[in-house]
C-alpha cells in the first residue's frame, strides 16, 4: 500500500537526520552502558503469586473454577554496550518465561541499535502502536486495571501484532514529540519461523505512533495517537486490517486522569470503543478506577466494565496489588453475561 511505503520512508529519513537519543514513553530503561564498547549484562525479573476468585469461568471461559491460584514469573537478561568512536549504543534483551507449566521458553527477544538518529529494535517485541499507546490503563494501579491480569482487552487500545517478529524505529524526542514506526511481515509469526503464511492472520502490518510528553505549569501531560494498517493472509478475505486510536493522561499533585477513543476493523469486524480512568497516589499506596465501553461492534459483543485497583509498597521491591473487575458481555468463551472477578497479587521485583 502507498500509505505504508510513505510511513516507512518517513521513518528512515527521520532516523538519519534527527540529533538526540530515543526511548519510547512506555519502554523500560536498560542499564547504564560501560565505556570502551564492553557490554554490561544485567539480570532482572519478577516473581508474582496471584489469587483470583469470583465469576472466573464467565470472564475467562473454559472450565475454570470460581477460585484459583496462579504464578507469573519471568527472568530478563539485558545486555547493553556503547562504541565510543561512533557513539552507537547496542545490545540485546531476552525475557525468559519461568513458570513451571510454560513450554514457550521466552516471551520477548530483540536486538537494539541506537544513537543520535534514534533507536531501532529487531526481533520479537511489541509493535510501535502498542508501546506508545496512552489511556486510562496508563495510570492504572493494581495489575493494570482494564489492561491487567483481569483485563478487558476490547477497552484498551485494540488489536495489535503482539510479539510477532518485526523491525521497530523510535525517533529522538524533540520538543516533547516522538515518532515510532514498526513493520511486521506476519502477525502470527515469531521466533525462528521463516516464510510462514498464517491463515486468518494479518500480513505486511505497519504500526505507527506519535506522542507528546511535557509539563505545563506543573501539570504533566502525555497525549498521542497510534494506528496500524495491514492485509489479510487469507486469499478469500481482502479487507484491510486497520486501527486508529488516540488517548492521553493529565497529572497534578499525585492525581491523574486519562482516557482514549478508538476505532478498528479486523477483517470486516468493525469496533468503536472508549476508556477513561482516574488515579491518586497516597504515600506508599496508589488507587485507581479504570473502565470503558464498546460503543459499537459488528459481532454484537458490546463489552463494558470497570476495574477498581490498588497497589501498596510493603517492602523494597515487594508490592501487594489488588483488582476488582465488574464486567458485562466480556465475550470470552462465548460469554455474554455480566459478572465480578477479584484478584490479589503479591509481587517481588529483582
């Protein structure tokens, strides 16, 4: 498509001409690089224990019981270096799944190359639109509110390419603005797959995001727009795979409000939705309320829900999180009923 070629060409020109370093608004910061081109290797991660109870089967489908325990454990290896003669930053990130039932040994694996031109990532990583999304979920406490462990994905920022193998570019942030672009050949192809064509998937997907982060008179503002466009891998379905979404967060004196609105088409199934939320930080605790509603959906699953969340820091690196979800028509496992799910999580970050 001409639009996708324009986006890719624009990112290349920006990467060659801009004169600052880049890092997406939601990306985690890696370790400091050592002089002389040596790689610094850092091991980080988390171990989390969760207790979920309530209308679990209604929300998640299958034959779930009304109460269950769950683990969530990952180990991340982050390697970073810098070449002093050129100023190039480089390295790799490998995120290992460490739960006892996981057969997929890694979550995300990617190479980084950065400098004054911006930052490139190559590998299995979230796309530009997912990394740069903003909305009610940005300020959520607990496990992430509507984008947490009891999430309502239709109320967040729409369908994306997940961790499928891709190339991502982030421009330097200039005057508060940053551009991100990514290209994914096959939205269901990751790892060491090569030349794989998945039926009922998206191909040649270009994602883009543009946001502004700044402070106006002591009021913190984050605002941006994201989107993607692609094709179907199914020869019998020529409809495009596209999305447009805009959102933001405003913060002042420990209080935050935010939200977003989006529209997407996934091979003929068009959906419109919004999300909104508010949060407050009180000493070691953060409280939030996030929610939203699908305004229109061709498949009839007009989801709506609210998540009340809390996070309490109890020891260095140790947090206690809670989410209480009230949902209607989650659409999971064919469910169109309402229900309530509660969650408590004890987490250790290292």
